[in-house]
């Protein structure tokens, strides 16, 4: 079998899980809201208002993710997070 990786929000995860109940759901999240804010600021792509909107949305996503995802991976170190996701996929 092959694995399919989707980058979707919590609403997409809910719909995917309804159609594919055996799907492995992994939520990748920042170590803290403050770190996410720093990352968004560092990208320099959005203005202040857009960043605030993204931060608020991300907070809501993180709060709701526990309902639809089997695993939460904290992305505090990219290489470590990648290896953790790969490990979860391989054990499934």
C-alpha cells in the first residue's frame, strides 16, 4: 500500500475521517502559540492583521484537533518532527 499525505485543517480532517474511518490522522503543531507568532513574523509575508487572523485560527485549530487526530507531533525541531511522522506512518 501507499500512503497519502494531506495538509488539511480540522474541518477537512473531520470530513476525511468520516469517509475514511481507518485513516491515520497526525496533527503537526508548533511548541507554543508564541513560537507560531515568531515564525509567522519571520516569514514577512503577511501584514499585522493577517498574522493575527492566522494566529487566532491556529489557536482554534489546535484546540479542536484533539477530537479528530490520533497523534499530535510538536514541531520544535524539524528533523525530529519529520522522523516522528515517518515513524507513525510506518507503524500504522
